[in-house]
C-alpha cells in the first residue's frame, strides 16, 4: 500500500494538516469495532466516513444482514451532515411525532434517527463518524463506541 500521508492532492495541505479522519485511523476504528462484534457475537456492518459524510472505510462482518450495509452508512452520514453535533440516538427523541425535528429522517436522501451512529472528534475537531448496524441499538452503540475509543478520540 502506498504511503500518501505527505501528498497534498492540490489542496495545499497533507491529510495530517486537515481535520479529517485518515485511512489509518479509519482502519483502526473498523478493526476495534470488528473485535467487539466478535466478542459480543453480533454480526454487523461498520462504516467510517469523513466530515463530509463520504466513506473512508467499511467492513461487513460474516453473517451481517445485507440490509444493514445501507443503514450503517446512513448512520455515519447522518452524524456527519450535522457536524457531529449529535449521535443518531440523540436525534431519536426530537424526531418523534411532536418533536421539534419530526420528519427529519425523510430529508437528505434518508437519515437514521436511532442509535449506532457516533461522531469522532480529535483534539476538539470533528474528523468523521462511524455507523454500525446489525445488532440491537444498544449493541450497535457499543460497537461504534469501542471503535471510536480505539483511535484515542472522543465522541
């Protein structure tokens, strides 16, 4: 694999200078999350996106639901589209009938408003998000959190 850490790609800065999750960090998230999948025996799909919501890393573990592929990516994208301000679980209450953002899941090509999508912050900057789908909401949150913690970042 090529070492692209010092390539600017005409942006005038290297990935290390930007506030965006890099490939190495994204792979760390996926590896740690996959270990948690195996530990709790909850086949899952794991998606890591950059701050713009674009996929950086993805893993479908053995026996994970095919339908969870899209859900995991949308969980991560939902967090990214709102700059990591809320987890997907936090959107849930406000998105219920009578809530102040009722119907938000129908916007932006489809958002997810239940747990399993969490932001990734490094040194106070939003650098990306992880979305996990395949188990219960609690399992998805647990797996995503383990992944985020693996790169020494915060939610």
